[in-house]
C-alpha cells in the first residue's frame, strides 16, 4: 500500500495529505485486486494504526457492496475467511479494538450476510457462534453483527439504495423478507437460545454486554415469533433486570418492544396485563419524584406503550363487535390511569412528555362513550389540572437567551395544547369552568403572584379560543354561558392592570390574548383607549425588551386593522404618539432605535390603515398621508446625495440600506389601499406620484445597485396596483436604468415587473414593449451566455431561474394578446428558436411546460391560413419535431409530476396544430415526420386517430403511453 497516502487518514493530518488519502481510496475502489491487499492486512494484523484498519474495512465494504459478483468463487471464499480470521484474532487481542472499528467490521459482516446467507453461507451465524463461544470480546462482536444485520433487514430509517427507485426498493424488500423467513426457519431459535445464555452469564458480571444483548432482543422481537421471548424464563429474567440499576433502562426498552409487537387484541391485553401485575408487585407502579429520571423516562415510555397497546386492542374489539372483551380491556385501561397521571404530572418534562400519547388516546375513548362515570369525570378533571400545572414555566427558563432547553419546553407545550384541545372535545363545560376558576383566582392577586402563574392563567384564556372553536372569532355571541364566561375573563384581563406586570412573558401573553379576542371590543368598546395606551407606552412599543417591542409592533398592526371604524375617535392621537417610532434610523454606527426597520414596517402600515379607514374628508386624508410620507422623501434625497459621495464601502452599504428602508416604508403604507379607486377617493395619488419621482433617481446611482434597485422595484409593483396607468410615464426610463449592467438575479426580479405591467395594461403598453423587447432579450442572453465554472451550482441555478423568467415573459406577452410585439421584431425567428430550444434542450420541466404553452398560443394566433408568411413552414420544421424530441430525451422523466405537466402542454400544442392546419397536419405526420422516426405504420395510424379525437384528455393520456412505449 501507498504508505505516504495512508498518512492522510489521520484526522490531524494536513489538507494535502488528507486529499491524497481520499484520492488513494478512490483509486483502490476501482482497482481489481486492491481489496486483497486490505484483506491480507486485516487477517494478518499488519497495521496497528486504527485509521488504516478502518480504511481497509471500507475498501472491503465497497467490494462487497458494488463489485462482489465480479469475484471468483475462490476470491469470495477468501473474503469469508478473512473476516472469520479477523474475528478469531479478536479473542486473543490483549486490547479491544476501538468502537468505530468494531462497528464498521459488523457492517461488513452484515453486508456479506445479506449477499451470501441464502446461497453460499447458510451457516453464517453458527460459524460466528462457534468462533466466539462465550468469550466476552467475541460476544461483543456477535451482538454488534446482529444489530448490523437487523439494520440491513428492518431499519426503516436507512435508505438502502443509491438509486432509490421503486423497483430497486421492491427487490430489496422481497430479498429482506426472504432472508427473514429463512432465518426464522433455520436459526432464530438457536440465536434466541444464545441470547438467553449471554444474559444469564453476564447479567451480574458485565452490564455492558447485558445491555447490548437486551438491545438485540428488543430489535429482533418485532419480526420473530413472540413466544420465543414472551415466555416465563425470558420475562422473569427481564423483570429481574428492572430492579438492577445498570440494566433497568435497557430492560424497559426491551419490554416496550415486546408490548409494541402486533398481535391479536385479546392476546395483547393478556400479555400487557400479566406484565403489569408483575411490575406492580415489584413496586414499580409507585412513582417517587426522587427516582432516577433517566430510568423513569424509559419507564414512562413503557407505560405509554402498554396504554396505547390496550387502547388499540379496545378499538379493534369494538370494531369486531366483541363488547365483553372490549369492556375487560377498558377496565384494564382505566386501571392504568392513576399511574399515567403520576407520570404526566412529574416535574421532569421528558417523563411527562413520554406519557402524553396514552393520555391523548384515553381522552379519545372517553369522547366516544355516550356517558362518563364519576370516576371517568374525575380522571378528566385530574388530566386538566395536570395540563394546567405542566404548562407553567419553571424558574430556570431563560427568556432573554432561549437555547435548546427552552426550545424543548416550547415543543412540550405544543403537546400539552393538543391535550387541552382534546379535553375540550370531551368536556367543554368542565374546561371552561376550570380555566375560569384558575384565571379569576390568579388575576385577583396578580401583584403578589409569581410571573409563571400569571402567565399560564392568561395563556389558558388564550388557548380557549382554539380549544372551543367558533367561526370568524365570534366568541361573544351564540352560546350564552360560554360567551358570558369569556367576556367576564376578557373584562378582568383589560381592567385588572395586569398589563403592567414586570415580566416579558406576562406582557406578551397579555397582548397576544387581546388581539386574539379582538371581537370583545365590539361588545365592550369602552376598553379600547386603555388597551391602546398599553400598546403605545412602556408596556408595549416602548418596553425595555426589544423582543416585546418587536412582537407588539406586529400585534398593534393587527389590533388596529381588526377594530377598523372603531378606531376613528383615536386616530389623530395615535398618529401623534407613534410619530417618533416612524423616524428613519440614521445610518450611524451605535445608534439604537427603539424598533428595527422590520418592526417599523408594521408601524407604517398601521399609520396608513388609520388614515385610509378614517372618516375624514379626502382633503384631510391627503394632508395626513403627506405628513406621513414627506419626511421619508426629504430624508431620501439627502441620503442619496450622501451615498453618491461616500467613499468607504461599509458607509455606502449603510446608506443604501437606509434608502431601501425609506422606500420600503412608503411601499408599506400603500397596503391600506386595495386598488386605484381607494387611492383616488382618499386623494392620495399625488403623494405617491411624488414618492415615485423622489425614489426613481436612485436607479441611476452607480453604487449599491442591487439593494437600491430591489427597493424601487418593489415600490413600482405596489404603485402599478395603486396608481394603475398613472405609473406608465415612469416605466420606460425606470426599465432602461434597471437593464444597465445587470446580473442574472437583477433580471430575474425585473421580469415579473414587466409581466405585471404587460398583463395589467395589455395593448396600452404595446409601444413600450416593442421598444424594450430587444434590449431586454440582449440583457438576458448576455447573462445566459457568460461562461461559468463547470461545478458552480449556484451560477447554474441562477441561469436556470433566469431562463424560466425569460419564458414566463414571452408567455405573458403572447397570453396578453400582444403577439405582434414578437412579430414586429426584426429577428423574430431567433426569438422563436429560443423557445424551441427551451422546449427540447434544457432538462427543466417547468421551463419546458412554459415553452409549449407559448408555442401552442403562437400556433393558435398565427397557425391559420392567414398567419405570417413562413410560419406554417416553421410549425412543420420545428414545432412538430419539438413535440417529439423533447419527450424522447432520457432526461424527460415521465414518472415526475412536473414533467407530466410539460407533456400535457406538449399534447395541447399538437392538438392546436391539428386544429389550425387540419388534414394537412395528419398527412404530414403520416407520410413524412413519423416515418422519419422509424415509427411502425400501425402505431402511426393509432397516433393520428388519437390526435383526431375531439376529447383532448384522450390524446393527453395516449401521448403519455406513446412515449412510455417509445423509450427504452
């Protein structure tokens, strides 16, 4: 072996050596006999370096996986002998191999097993057992091999094939089934016996091997005969392990797998009940908060498994109509509820989380019962109280810097929410009464209550909105009891003063709840001023926490929108109070604004909504809108001048961002308008036209082009909606600037703007389109023809997206009835060729679909007898061939949904050609084109008949079959 290259296997080697080692590995993989050198190195223990040993196993693994069938019988025998020799050496080694080498060796053994067990090595396991006997090192390898074999045969998480095609997976599934069937017949009883011997031998002397063996039993139990494991000697041993500290977690998991095994519902109930009796008599059902939490988490998972198994049995028995057995099973379920509650309420969230599935399914059973017993009602209440308690934050929760633990608690809370929703389905009255009791008690004394209890009380009120659903948030009408309860709680919330609580979690929950129940303010509008003040002062938008300020900005915007006309009395006051929050943050380092620019967007939108929805006259609205937007325009002019003169790149970037924010804020105010009509009614057209004139000069700024163009482009999109044809005079010069020195991304974002204008104004913009059509195409092809690195994925993707945008543009032009824009270009044929190329040459079904849409539209418009001169020729020479050449390409994958859509448009194109050209088209296909493709006469006949069918769907379906047959 190349000793120099092997040095690079060490993780601490420098990059050059590592590169050389990788290249050497690739070289050995394709070499005919390199595996033999590696096999010899392993069998004779030539190398002591762990990384080289691992490397040798990798080479063998590659040989078995991809090139095994190329080996002779003798060579295959050599691989078997190598592995057995290596295994024998492990018995004598003074030192254990590193874990990663043992695992890799086990994988190689498993691969060889899968390849040879059914044919050349039926005694695989017996040979291994005869080598390892009860030697602890041998047993360790034997158990690792068993786990690797199970992973090959069963593990659903492994993607077994490099080409995950349906047929490969089906073949693999069939092979794995055959392997498992053969193992069940030939060796599983012996393997189970070996596991029993290992457990018996090592349960007190070697906990590591015992746990490994328990893991093997747990893995295999899902697909072997359960009676081999679920019998007295095995279960007694496992239960014995449940009281041994180092074994009990693994024993728990093993019992869980036994319980999880699919079986007859009556047998399953008996199995679970017998297990429960033994566990209970062993004292495992009395939970102590001080117990080892890792074990209790596994135990909780086991109890959850037993509970869910019983519920699955109950469901099957009910379905089968066996009411007597179903009743027995229900009693068994009820008997576990006390234990379930102990685990659900446990202070460790992992333990609690593991039992939620059982709890959820138990509530589902109660929901199906016609009436609940007193005990069942008590159970529902107990679950409810547990959920309320467990929703509470603990002291350790870090609100300012949320990490992994906090994220896990948020997920756990989502699980509890599902339980609460299910509780509402079982007993909505009880849930409402319980929440009301907790809420009122807590809010009466909120000043002296800990933050987490206040937060959870408000949180519960918030959660009721989803737990007790109504249409369109109408919580305060309909059911009187419910409406009264919610109204009382909301009144308490907004009048109690709790919004002043000094903790971010309580503050945020207050605002979230106020916005969720916005319909309350239609019933009791007298509370609007106090809630608005909470939003506007130190409790909300001016809170010390940036997190609260940010969330409040969004919630304030929603609150104002939802109140609509009810905001009228407060508009001027609110606009005055938010004045300082609307200021554009200067691009100076170290300046700390109250709100980020993203948050300010919501404040600008709110200001726009307040003005537009007000009952003021158009003149007053215009004045207010001008007051809102003039400071932005003035700042914009000053900042643009500064940018033109800025030398330092960081300074340029800061200024450009600031300019972009100004444009973004102006854009956002226009969201209050739905169309031109509303802009006109408010007398605001002029203000926005002034904004346009202010912002457009930024397009000619040579610095920070990407940022500035992006902002102005977005503003233009909005103005096309708000000002309609009043924007048109600005479009030509804006387009000219945006097409200068642009890159793929610029063009990609510019084309949707042109598409929007084209689709909206159609023939009105025909002269403009005629004029800018070729400049736009030149800009596009200049970028597409730029040379790119072969492996530059992002450049290739950018080009693909630009190509799609280009075809989308042509589709918009043709679809808006402006094909003359294309027809009037000097080199119309070149444009048409790009569409043919897009349909055929690029393996991108999305672009291909668009190209066929363009082609069928052009055929529809120009394909008749009075079409442009030469177009009929073009149809037969290029469009018809494209409809066959594209689907015949290997890259045209008919199993892919997007490609099928492209084929569907291809069918429409052919149908349109037939529609416009009639019998001439059929004659051309029959006598010229299809014979040139060597299509059999009877197939040609069949094709032409399908094409002439009046139902387009018939031809679409036929075309798919036609190409499936035609492709090898």
